[in-house]
């Protein structure tokens, strides 16, 4: 987040040329977060997403920008090098955290 915008009503001196985010919405479009989680309407209610193609969240597996751990072969190397090393892309709704291979909090990670 841009330090000039936090807690104040004045705009950033650099305006649109600033490399930092000025709103919470802008943070969703940061390269580290963009399409790193599934849309809250995924998979069967995507027609309800009002953002469509400009949604910052993935609408399909192909759009997901993270390593898809749940598609990998689970063997000793998987548990040694990949297990819980990526933040979970699924919403908490209808999701079994106890068997999920993704991290859900800093302790998992």
C-alpha cells in the first residue's frame, strides 16, 4: 500500500504512476495475488460474477496463477518440497481443510 494514501484524504503525489496500491481492490491485481485464488462463484456459479473477464480471481484451473499442488503426484518428494508451501486457492465454503495440501495460515505454511 502507498504510504501517502493510508489514513489521509490527500492523493498520492505520483497518481497513476505510483507503483504502490492505493485501494484494497488494487491489491487483488498485484502480480503476487492476481488469480492466486478461485473466484467466490467458482465452479458452478460463475455466471453470477459481475466482473467476468476482468475479475482478479480465477474462473478456471487454467487461469490459476499458482502451482496446483492438488494436481501433483503425492509421494515422498511432494511432502518434502511442496506440501503446504502455497496458499490455498479455494474458498472456505465446501472445503475440507483437514485433508488439503495447501497452507491456510502461517502455521501451516
